[in-house]
C-alpha cells in the first residue's frame, strides 16, 4: 500500500531493530546513571584530604540529570533514541574510563 504514510520512518515488520534500539537506549542510560552514582559514592568515601566536594556534587547532579533526560524521550521515538545512543554512549565510555583510572580501588577510601 504505497499511499500509507507511517509516523515511524523505521521499517521493521518484526520489531527486531526497534527492540535493539530500545534495549541499547536503556542500557546506555542505565549505565550512565550507574557510573555517575558510583563515582559520586566513591568520591564521597575518600579521606578528607583526597575528597573533592565539587566533583562529588557534579557526579550526583549529573546522576539526576541523566534520569530526567532519559524520561524526556517518548517511548516510541525510535529515531531520537537511536541518536541519543550515539551521543551518550561516548559519555558513558568516558566516564567508565575515569572510573577505572581514578577510582579503581577502595584501598584509600576509609577515613
């Protein structure tokens, strides 16, 4: 039926691509929330001399922002979700690298 226009430009009769987009979107945003919360927590548990209150506040603030940002996407806006994955996957990789390089152990975290 050539005359039917779809609101969704993705042609995916089996739903496989939509499923992949949605699962990846959830994974990226849940991963970002998780890494920001872990960074906040690890920073908050550092000894007084090493603790950076500004970083701690920034990590917690971004944790909340990511949750709001995730909720701002419409559940069926697959194109926007696909673009969000491309953008925020970069941030996720960067934050995981920071976690691994700067916060890799709790050895010095007990005051």
